[in-house]
C-alpha cells in the first residue's frame, strides 16, 4: 500500500516556510532569487509570496532590479511582525531591548534598581521597562527572554533566593510580571548561562561543544556546556559555585565566597565582592599584590579542578569584571596549569554577554514563531 500523499495545504505551508527562512537569511530578495536560493520553481515561489503578502508577513519593499531582462520586485519580512523583548535584571538596574528577527535592537529602555531592591520594586521596574520598550515598537512583543543575576528555577522561571546571594530580589516571577505585556512565551535564565551561550555562539568558545564558563564579578557563577547544551540541573541551579569548597588563603578548605571575606574583599554587610578593592589589592608586582592574586588563583583553580573532573570540558572561559583582568587571567591559568587535568584557560570576548546570549535566544524564538505561522493549524 502506498503512503498517503501530502495535502496541498501542507505542501504550501512547507514552501511558505522556505520563503520565510530565505528572507530571514538574506533580508530582501526577488521571487527569482528566492527560487534559486530554495531550489523551488519560480511559479511556486510566486504563489507563496502572494499568500504571505496577503497575510501581512511579507511586504514589497518598493525596490526594483536594474539592468537587462524583466524588472523584479524585492520582498522582505514586514518590519513589525516579529519583535521580542530582551531584558537584563542586575544590580546595575533593569535594561530592556526590543529585538527584531535579525537580532537588531530597535528599541531600548532602562531603569536603576540596586543590590537589595526586593521583589516588589524589581517587579515594578521590570514592568515599567517592558511597557517603555513596547511603546517604541509597533505590532506588540511576540516573546520575551529574561536574564537575571540570580539563580532561576527552570520549572517556573522564578528567581531563587539562595543563602548569601549578593543580589536580592526575592522570588521575583518575571513570567507573571511580563505575561500581560508579551503575546508569547517568557523565557528566563540566569545571566551566567546566557553569557556562556553568547561565548559559545560568537565568542572564544565558538565551535566548542564542551566548555565551562566561570563568571568572576560582584557575584560568582559557572555555566557548564556539554555537547553544545547548557546543563541547568534538576531545578536550574547547576553552576552555583559560591559555596563550593576550595583552598583558602591559609590552605584550609573553605567555601569559595569565604575566601573573599578572609581577604577583606567583600562589601560591608554583603556577600558581594568589592571589585574596586579587589583590583586595588591585586594591582602591581608588590609582595601583597602577588600574594593576593595567588590566593585568589588557588581558590578559583580549586573550582576549575572540580568542574573539569565532573564535566570533562575542552576549554575553560573566564568572564566577569575582575575575572577579565589580564593579570588575574594569567595567574589563574598558571596555577591551574599545574593541576593533573588542566585544560586551556581563556578570557571571554563578548561584550555585555548576558544580553548578547539572551538576544541570540530571542532571535531563535522569533524565527520559530514566524515559521510556525506558515504551518496549518499551528499559527
């Protein structure tokens, strides 16, 4: 018995999806160019372009080909059909961007927050920024991607308050806050995971399927990338390294965060690392600076040794405000290089990596939403 032939509606939807993907790739094309790009006949492509134009997904740009032969019209995705909200929530404040399907930022708003803002104030600022961004674009927001400088429960998207976390916004629920402001899904993850995604896509770990990203800033964090995927753990709390036991300044085993307390490098009344004080204490070649750099490198090296033992990465990427200091990177690399299972250590390269990683995910989600709109019964 022969298999059922695909329906005409299904064949049309497949062609429409090819046309949409071609224009996501090339931005503007004539029907003849789309036909060459997809390998589908020009007649079939012309029908698809007509259908997609009638539904408002495509527009005639008004541009025409020049030269010999028939004049061709250039088509592109309609400008306001696919816009995502990308948000970063950190002690520096709430930053929101409107991002189109090509990854271009077409709107932006921000608001100051603070290190101990609390859930209610953080929710208020998040909603204010989202409304401001939405007001800058037409067509609404199709999805939202949120980066938070706190642990995130992977099942609910709520922020998780762990003991001694330096940035406290309680159990903020970005999904609930943004639900009425965004038409589609709200995706939430912590800033270190988004940063690792950015480095894996367009930074120093591009093309590397297995690596560890360690964030050394006011807070401490780690992301494990295995087989090209972020390993988030049962609740999404994988990589919370602040309380991992490591070597303290006197050689005794202490939680990583306590190393900074012993060295006097934490902010008063907080577990946040005092980055300015740390940089001052590690600058230059004086005895105390060398000693402090060494103590920090040994402590971080203990964390790296544990990460390498558990995840077997090809590369370790160091990011964060003080982690990127050249002297610190060199000292960490030197100390870690003497461990039994060392791997190369390199500096992160992507600017504002958490936003960059969230932006990449937003574009993927927008493209999925657009192509789904061409499938029968799924729009």
